[in-house]
C-alpha cells in the first residue's frame, strides 16, 4: 500500500502517528498495535516521517468542508453558514469560568482551530496550536426590557452575519450579555464547517461541564475525544465510491451511474419566484414559523405506519405536492441533509458530518395520497442507499454547473429532527433556548421541522432576493392546511384537495374546491386568483397545471407561455434556464495561444483533453478541480481571475476569453508578471510578511513557518540575502515574528511572541535587560531610537504599552490610552521623530464588545487619541500607519462588514482626513504602503479569500489603480530596494511562505 493508504488504514484502527525528533510517535487504543502494525511502521518509518513533514499529519478537507469553503470563497456567502444559538441563563455567569470553558472546548476539539488552506490547488486542513479564547462581554443592566431585547437581537444578528475567516479564525465565538433582571444571555455562533446540528448539542453539553468544572475548581468529567475531525476527513477523502456505499445497504449499482439515472430529466427549478435573481447572490433571508400540533402529528405518524414508512416521507410527499402545485410541475427535486457518521467513534465527535442528498418526487398522473407516499418512499430509499456519495460528486456526475446565483440540482431543502432535546443547565442554573431566526438564507427555501412538547415546530427560511414575505407566509399556511386535509380524508386524490386555507376561501368567496396558486406571468405580475384558482374541472386538472405544462420559468420573469418546446436540456437531462436576454457577457476574443493554454491546464488537472469547445463540468471537472485550474492559470498566465468568472464561463473559449480579458485589463501584453518569486532555501506552510532591504546585496525577511503535526505549532523563520541567494539564519526562537527594523548602527532587530532579537553582524542574540520580554507586536526605528508595542499578558489590569529605547539597553514604558477591559489583537507603530509617533491598536472590548481600532499620536509628552472621521473606531482593523510628515499620514486596513473585510485607506493632509477611492472588488486588508524613488505610491494587501493585491498611485494617492500582483494569497511588507530599481514584498503563496521581487521600479 502507498503512504496515504497506510495513513488511512492506521486511522481506521484509531492509530495516530507523529514526529518526535527522528522518532515516530504512535498514539493508539490499547491492544491495537499488533505485530502487523509494528512491521508496517518499521518498514515505512522514513516515508511516514517524510509525509508528516509535508503536512501528512494534517488532512485534506472533507467533501462537506470543500462545499462550504467554496461557497465562502466564491459566492461571498460564508456568513450564511453560521449557526447561531441564543441561550438565556437564569442567573449570573462567571466571566472567567466561561472563558476557561471556551478555551478548553477549543483545545479539546481541533476542528475549532483548524484552518482551511489552499496549497497547490488542494484544500487542506491545518490544525493551529491551542490558545486562550474569550467571550465578548456586553452589559445591558441599565436598559429597560424592550430596549434590551432589541439590543440582544441586534447583537445576535451581528454575530450571525459576521463572517469567519476560514483560514485564520477560531470557528466558534460567544457573547455574554448581562440584563437588568439578573439573567444572562449567551449568543454562541459556530461556522458549519466546524460542526453540524448534532455538534451544536455536543458543544452545549461540553460547555456546561467545562464551565461547572472551572467554576468549582475541579477537573472536568469528560471522556477524552474519540478522535479528531481530520481522522474522519482523511478516511472519507481516501475511500472510493464503492467503499462509501458499503457503509449503507445499496442496490449494487455504482454511485455515479445511479445518480445519472436517478436525476435524468429532473427539472432545474421548483418554484416561480417573485422577482428575477440578482446578478450577485446576497444570502439575505427571513423566516416564517408554523406549527403542526400533537394531534395532527399523531395522525401523520399513523398514516406513515400504514404505508410502511416514516413521518419524514409523509411530510416530504406533502411538501412535494405543495411545491408542484404552486410551481405547476409534475416533478420536483428536494434536498435533505443526511448524517454521515460511519463509525461509532464519530458519533460523539464535533464536526461537519452532513452530506446533501437530492430526492426526486414524481407527481405525475394526479396520484392519491397513498400512491404518492409510496412513490416518495421508494424514491427516498433509492437516494439514501447512495447517500454517502459526496454531493460534489453528484454535481459532477450529472454535469451540473455551479455557475449562476443558485445551488446546482436543487433550490429547496427539507429537514426533520425528531426526538425532543433535553434542556441544558449551567452550573445548576436553568438554560432556556430563545427562538432565533438569523437574517440569512442558504437556498430559495429551507423548511426545517423540529419536534417539541407541542408537536412539530416548523421554520420556513426563504431568500428575500427572490421571494416576498407574503409568498413565504402563504406557503407555510398551505403546508399546514394540506397536511390537515390529507389526514382528514387519506383516500381523497391529492388533486382534489384544496390548498386555500379557510381564511382565504372566506376572503375570496370561493367554494371549497378553490385552489390559491401563486403563479406570475411573463412580466412578473401575479395572475389573478380568480383565473387560476379553480381546481376541479371536467378533466380533473387545474388551469394552473395546464398552463404550467406549456410553460418555462425564466429567471427574469414568471411564466412564459410557449408551445410544448422543453427547456434546453443540460447534460443528463438537467434543464439549464436560458440567461436573460440582456445578460450578455462581454468576452474578449480568446487567442489561440490562450485557448491552448486552457486546454493544457484542463488536461493536467482532470486528465482529459477537450476535443473542441467543451464544457469543463461535462468533461468531468468539479468546482474543486476548478480551483486547481484557477491556480494553474494564475501560475502560467500570470493573471488573477476570480473563480466566479470561471464558473460563469466553463467552456474552453469562455475561460480563454476571460483570461484574455484580464490580461488586456492589466496591460499584460507579454502574459508574464513583472513580479518574480524568489528561490528560497526551504518551502512549506507559513508566511514571510516582514522584510527589510538595506542594499541590493543585503536584505532580510522574517515570518512564521508552520510545522504540521508538531506540538510546537509554529516557529519563527529568518532569511538573509547576501547577493547570491537567500539563506536561513539561526536565531533564538520567537515563536511568531511580528516586526523587523534596522537600528541606527545597521543592526537588524526582530520583534515577536518571545520578545526581541538583535543581529550584531555575526549572530542573533536575545535582547535582555530593560527590554520587554514577551509579545512585542511590532518593532520600528523612529529617529535614532527603537520603539516596540507590547501587548498585555494575562495579568489582571495589564495594559498595552509602547516601549521606547535602543541599543544602549535602556527602555521606558509609555502606556497607551485604551479601554481598561480591551483585549489587544495586534498593533503597529510608525513615526518621523521621537515627537511624532503614531500607534494603532486593534482591540476586542468596549461597551458594545465589537472589534475596534484605536489610533493615537505621541507628541513627545503624551498620547492623544485620533479618530479619523472616515473610519471611526468600530468594525475597523487598522493594519499600518505610514507617516511621511505632519501633513501626509496614511492609515491602512479594512472595514469589517457582514460580507467580510473590505480594503480601506485614509489620509491626513494637514487639514482633514480623506478617503481615496480604491478599485472595486478588493476584499481583505491593505497591509503596507511605500513610495518609490519616482514618487509613485505602492500599496499591497489581500486575504479574505482573495489573491494578493497590488495598488498604485501616480498622483500622490488621490487616485489608485490595480496593478498586476504576484501569484499570492496575501502580501505583507513592501519596501523599495535601495540603490536599485525594484521593490521587494513578503507574503504567502498557495504552497506556503514566499518572497516576491519586482524589477524596473525607480
């Protein structure tokens, strides 16, 4: 077996391997390491150690994580997959115990501190070291009840809509809110990439025990984790479709063949929409709640038992009939989430163990309830027999594309959760879950039904982009009325059951066989209910369904009455709606060379060469292999093409035209970047953000090297250019490097997690004496001195301060004017003299517990806070202050929005703060700015899932334009190379830390 198969085989036995020096460290359940295992470990020791060094102790992302990561990166919908719970605790909550509980929760469960990183086109999990985790704190004791409840709702919405950075953030957060009645409200938000619905329940149980243990000073009574989520991901990603199908009884048919046959001819849409889909999906949503009482639920269960099926199937049949009648269709596809925990050890593990399964409902022939339930039962069983097939593979098998603004294959999701959940307690205090509906929607419609003491409570979540609240309420009412009708007379044909509620029939004055259909005409207007509202005619078919048999839904309008011409079929019969007439993509003509490049990239990535202008997905590509195509196009063509544009143009000519368009836009005639990536003495995960250039033959770079599988987590990395190449320089460990500076003597100084280092010409030494020894967030030369910002340790009342000193070893402390409870995340310093120093600190804290940035100026005697009006304090991250003089100060960073970070720069010109307009579409942060010898300003940044960004201004910063960026995921420092025409930038590429050089800049 190869090394990946061996790691998977060991995982299946619960055996984990890691490196300790030159030895192989083995962790295993008692008795699992037998003679066969020992022999294999000895035989493959060298290969296992090499695989661990390459990141093998990490794992590829699971199929579910890939789906969610793709949505987060491409569609900007990361916040839609936040799961938020609002809990009211009867009594106060101890802040220190709560923080200790969340810290231990994240330590125990690696999935919460797992980064999803794209390396050479492959999405991988990387587990970061554990660290302290603190809940945000908000006090509302002085607010009246109604005002406090509104504030709680606002805080919950903010948490639900705030995007997690899947490459950097802890994937769970909490806000503790004190109210005037002595109670406490906890808002807990977890990204679905780290956990599913069952995981949220496990999280609540662990937090309760960990909190109680911290409060009472005892050890928590929790079993050791049965493994970690990456064990599951590695097992699933390296299993074959046949292996997965063996986990569930099936019919022996290969998974791909089954899904092609099962979804052949399936419709691409379900409902007429209230308005055309927007050009960009926003994931904005709302929710309508409804209830099925205990008596109705009992009768539905009896009905299910009589047909040898389950409550889920009966409700799915009712929902399918409802959607078919509203949409005038005889065939609908509804998706459902299915739990995929193939082994007992995964049952009590926090993680994302869901797969999406599409179920087809055949409504043809006006079936009665019994026949319809039987059809849906058989269809459900067939789909569930292949439920282990990752949805991404289903999309690939049927040739559906992820282009457009809706999910492929389905637009409606249905989930049923039976079994009443137990009410949690927090150290003896009763905890009540407050009903909360986030202002987001993952699909056109999502119907979630949960069992409680009063029956079934339903939530109909809908996209406000395309559906009105009136329509959503109508659908919920009709679902309940249809469920009541089918149990009242189960023998009655479904087509003879009116959908209109009693209130609607009374209001409309129609007889009992009235049907209230929501159908729109070709211009988007409602068809009058009186025209389409009569159900039972001579042929037993409603006018609405007669019309729909001769109709096609268009994204721009409602029903377009045509002849019987079917929807243009996609691969395997999946209908592909034609785009609106005015939606013409302005492709640049693809050159033969670019088309050949695209074809060659496809051949390398998916192993098949297009014979003509073929579709990438029809040829066997998937959205994740498209990521590899994107990476290769960046590497070979030297341009950054948003993945959404490749999804929208999945043919050879479409992709080639898109690449050509970007090359023309950036003035790239030679199709090669002016940036070159430096050859480094080593490679690997990490980043080199900090650079300094003293001359063309003496440059320094410093950053972080990640060591997957190592208990050390991250290590600082220092490189030196001596004129003929980059060389690694030994140094005392800093754990993380935060800054680099050149002292007046020419010595190089580094700041980091473990204090300060100084290079005296031969070697690095740790700076002792009065110098700060821990968490130096920056190091900056200002005038003839050195200045560093020091973040506080865990000592109560510790304060962030600036230490000013130098090579003489004497340092003085200058405390910053920050809120006493603020938790410093990071900070920076810059200045032109010891009487003109700027400090920026990003903190979590304050009255509203939001992330804030504090900007202060030192005039030689005291700090004075400065609040640039274009920025303010709240929801801003200041990454760098760049002063060129008293009338030229730049502040760089990002605004924090529900959609993510948006790059921002503001400037002080001696009279006012102004904000120049940056090119549209830049997410992430602006991290550094420098001035070349010819006066041109250069700024870099990136992150937030976007590629590295380079901006340029030739008029002093009034106008900025995008420049060609190197192939990177984030850029840090950018500095000119003295006595040479060029720039050097630090950063990270897809495959790890990197340095970039640009020639020809004066």
